[in-house]
C-alpha cells in the first residue's frame, strides 16, 4: 500500500499526471482496498480534475472541511501547552530540566500536544 501511495504521489508531484492516472486506474481495486480512505479520495479527486474539475474541486473541499476543525483544535491545544510552559518564572540558564511537578506536567502536556498536532498534520498532508 505504501508503494502505490508513494508512486502516485511521486507522479503527481512531478507533473506526470498521465502516468499517475494510468497507474491509479489500472490498480483502482488495490488502491481502494489498501489505501486509507482519505488518500484514495485525494487521488480520485486529482485524477478526476482532468475530466471534471468542478466535481474534483468539491471533493477536495470536502476533505479540507473535515480536517480544518481538527487542525484548528490541535493548534489551539498546542498554543495552550506552550503558554503553560512559558508562563513559569524565569530560571537560571544552568537549569535545563523541569524541577517541579507542575513544570514536568507542563512539559508532558506540550510533548503530547505536539505529537497530536503532528499526527493531524501528517494525515492532512
């Protein structure tokens, strides 16, 4: 599944839409079975953009509308975590590790928020 996704992405990113279209159509049954639904919908919309641009545009808008609230929420959570870590009093430059439980909790929250945002962003991209 990764190979098919990578190959289609490579063809599309290098302007080889004809090869991407042929590969996608020839392996549509595999793509539908093996690719994540979002990836399949994206490739389907890109291939459709050559014959029916309006329908392809609406398909892509639908995908974007699914991810926009998740991205906004993830960005908000990340901002809150950053503020909670940076709100602590200034410490001497020699201290690099959090000393108090609150500082450790803030750093863990920041790490979790960062990982969650990266996961959402990866799925979107």
